[in-house]
C-alpha cells in the first residue's frame, strides 16, 4: 500500500472536462465518423469549383450576347446600305461567314428574307432522342449540377409560328442599340438571338448556337469531377487509415479498461504499444502503468487483510485460552495470572487495531493532506525535550547534532512527519543497551534534508534491511515482552516518507561500531517548490 501513495504536490491537478475540452453534440458521434466528416467538409469546399464553373459559363454567355448584339448591328447596317435586289446575296454571304441564321422582318414583323431559305443551313437544332446514351448522361449530369448550384434556367427555344413575333424584334424597335436573348435548345445547348433595326421600318435578327460553351463547361466539369473523385477516394482511404491508427488502439484500451472494471485485472493484458511514440502510445503506457499499480494495490490490500487476520489470531487465541482457563481454575494465584494475560492481550489487541486502522487510512489521508512548511530541526528538538521531561528509561542518552545552519524546512504534513521520527526514536531506544547513546544528526545534501538516527544496539542484518519496512515484519530485542509492538511502525514511517517524495533506509554505522543507522531523506522546501514550479 505504501508504494501506491503519491504526494498531493507531486502531480498536477486533473484537467476539468470543460472549456475547450468539452464536446457537446459532436461528442456523441464516433471518432471515425468525425474524421471522415472533417475530410469530407474539405472536399465539399473543393466541390465549390462547380459554382465557379457556373459563374464562368454565365460570364461567357454574357460576352456572347454582347458580341451577338454588335454583330447584328453591323449586319443591319450592311443590309441597309445595299439595294433591295442585292440583299438576299448579302444575307446569304453574311450568314455563311458568321455561322448564324439571318432573318429580315418588315414593319409588320413578317419575315421577308431568311438565310435558311437561301440554302445556308448553318443553324441546326439537334434532336436529343437521336443522340447516343453518352450525351443523354451528359445532359442528365448538366441538369443535376445546374440544380445543385442553382443555375438560372433559360427558356426553351422554339420556332415562332406566323403572327407571333420574336421578343428581340420588338425590343430592337424600341432600343437603337439592339437586343439579344439567350435560349435553351432541346439538347441543352445555348441559343443566342439578337436583333437590330434596318433603316426606318425593318429589323434584322440573327440566331446562332453556342455549342462550344456547353462543350467547354462539360470538359471542365469532367476534369473537376475526376480530380474530386480521386481526391475523395484518397481522402476516404487516408481518413480510414487515420481512424484505424487512432480508433483501433483506443478500442483495445477501452475493452481492457472494461475488463479491469469488471474485476478481471489480473487476467487483462493492457497493450502498451511500444512502437508508437505519439499521444496514443503515451496513453496506452499510462493505462498499462495504472493497471499495474491497481494490481499492486489489490495485492497489497489482499496481503494486508491476510496479515491482519494472522496477527489478530495470536492474541485472540491467547485471550480465548485464558478466558476458558478462568472457568476451570480456582486457585487465586493462577486466576490472577490468567487475568494479567487477558489484560495484556486486550492491550495488545487495542494497540494492534489502532495501528492497523492508521495504516489502512494512511493512503487516503495523505492523498488529501495539505502540505505546509515544516521545520524538522525544531520538530526533533521539541520531541527530545518532551522525552527528557518524561524521562528516558534505562539511562539512555539522546544527542542532537545539527549540521545545517539555515532552517531545515520541508513541505509536508507536520503531524505525520512527527510520527515518523517518534517511531524511529522509539525503535532506537528499544534496541539500545542500558546507558547507551542515540545520536540524531541533521544535514543537507544535494537539495535534501538528511536525518540520521544511530543507536548502539545489535544492528540490522543486511538481508533483513528491506523486510523490516514491510507490514508486520519486526526484529525485536530478546529482552522485550512479546506483543509490545505491532510490527507496523516502520511500515507506516516508510509510507509517510515516500508520500513526501523522500526515502528511508537502514544501514550500518560508518564507525563500524555495533548498532544501526536509519537515514531519512526529504526534499528541502525551496528545492521542491522549484521542481514543482
């Protein structure tokens, strides 16, 4: 249990799940779908190129309308300058050169000349029902894209029956600059009509197809569609790869965490992902370390429960035997002896239960404790003064040697640290011979406060120097009464010291005399605050 204690100052406070870490509605969507959505959003911006193509087509069409308006004015001027007998030949030649169908209307808007009737078949509408399927697919895609981008739909071009004049003819009579309109052929090809007045009462009108606009826009759309399809495919594949590298290990970690939560921690192997040096690898190793720490805590708890059971059995067995003996023994000396045994066993149980209770609560209490500056030199001095006032048994002398000039300040829980030094002084007194000397030395070494407590007792065998810090492990003097100590004092001391980011150990004395030396190392307050800052 002591190994799992962490000082409240040793770790930064946990991050709250709010602010920029909160995911409101998006937190309910799987990570894979979110990755795909982000990448597809970028593709949607690329698909905005179709809107640009529609704008590009509109600009070309506007240019063609203006050009048709200028051409029809030139044609009207040319037709108006020649004699009526020469007009048919001129209209035919102009229709052949411009690629447009040219018609001439009188003052009543009746056609009096038509280049088609003169044999110039340069304006021909295509029947969409006779085109191959590829063109039908192209028209369908054009209609779909125009609907998506909200393109303005031109009116359908139809030949006018007699008595129904063209709108451009009427507009041209009202505007000397002429008029031009855009239409839509059955095969979705733009048709441009333009009209201008000829002389005082006639109007010339041209009709031409802008099939090259459709061809150009379709070609650009096809290229953009290929690029978009390729980028979409690559984006989806990269998104799936990214989701695979992120989501799959997270799912493995989640499944392992669920199994740990269900109480199968010992059977669960948490993946550590050693080949990954990114945040996912860090998370995997952190979860693995946390699981190992949890297993260690569970093992420590189970071992602690077993040790408590074992330690309680001995005094309880002795107590039960003494109580049963009282019922059968009649001699007063024997009854007094059994009563004394019962009293000792009760005191031993009380001391054992008190130490067990403190050891079991120590982890939680230390994790919530507030660490304040503590002067260890002043603390040890006060402890020794109190002991001298009470009197130290067997003529033992305790000497304090301060090798540090400045205040020996550490950050910690003063009450807990006082318990550490009390336990160590009690332990030294227990092992010291009559009229022995205990030396306590305080010094500083590499940013640490080092406290050494030496006695003149038998010392601690090298093979037992780690075991004595375990629970219920104790090497007691032969002269000491059985059950006077619970065997938890040094274990509690080690737990407290390590919770303060320090260390405690036992070693031989440097002067090679008989006895033990306990060394406690604690970070000095200034150095510890600098590291945490």
